[in-house]
């Protein structure tokens, strides 16, 4: 057994040189730095109020007073003209099957324009229309897609700018639901 461990240790030392660890640390630092830079100025702590009417006529409310749902909410800012938003739209629809999602169509036109776009894409998910960008300004959104995970107490727990995977969003929502801040 000792010979096997020694051989494995020697092989690992040949494959993973000390500079590999430094390179991995540098890559991680760049990724974390970029994420920090992208999320600067976005709300942290208590979520700004997000109140409006969804395209299906139901009320949308996400803030500290909206504790009736008892579960976290994904607030997803997107636009019809955004190619990255189009690439991740199936991810948002998938998340909406398990969690509350409030998609915010930012600067994409009126409700009829957004609904036409969604119908063409085969998406049946009620949207909050933010034609003038008022909600985006209140939430500090400078680009799309931008996602917020708001816990049941109305606190922003996670902020993601750019493409987000289904599993990444679900993991953050699970964390917000099960791990108290």
C-alpha cells in the first residue's frame, strides 16, 4: 500500500508543478475580481421594492413586506434585444418550475411587444414590464442579464451578472431557503 501511495504522490508531483497552483490561484482571483466588479453598486441587504403587475394580470411584489411566499424569489432582469438573455431563457423557465421567479423585461418595449417576443420564443412565463427602466435604476442594474436571489425576509442574498446556469441559480435559491443569513 505504501508503494502505491508513493507512486501516486510522485505522479501527482510530476503532473501538478508548484506553478500550476499559482496559475490556478491567479485564474480564481481574476474570476472573483471580475464578479466583484460586475456586482458593484447592486443592492445588498434589504431588497429595493419591486412592485407592479405582471403580463398575466397578477400582482408582483418583492420586498421586505412580501413574506407571504415563504420561499426565496429569483428576480431576473433581461431584455428582448440581449443575445445572452436569449441563451439563458430556458434556464429561467426551468428555475420557475421549482421556485418563484419575477422576470423583469427591461427596456424591451410595451407589454404587447414583450408578449409577442415571448410567444415567438415559446415562453409562457408572466413578466414585469420595465419599459422605461425605472425598476432597473432602483435595483442598480447596468446591464442584462442580471439576477438577484431574494430570501423570504426580503434580503438580497445573491447577485449574478451575465449568463447563469439552471443549476447555479437553483443552488443559490436552495442556499437562500435553507441556510439562514
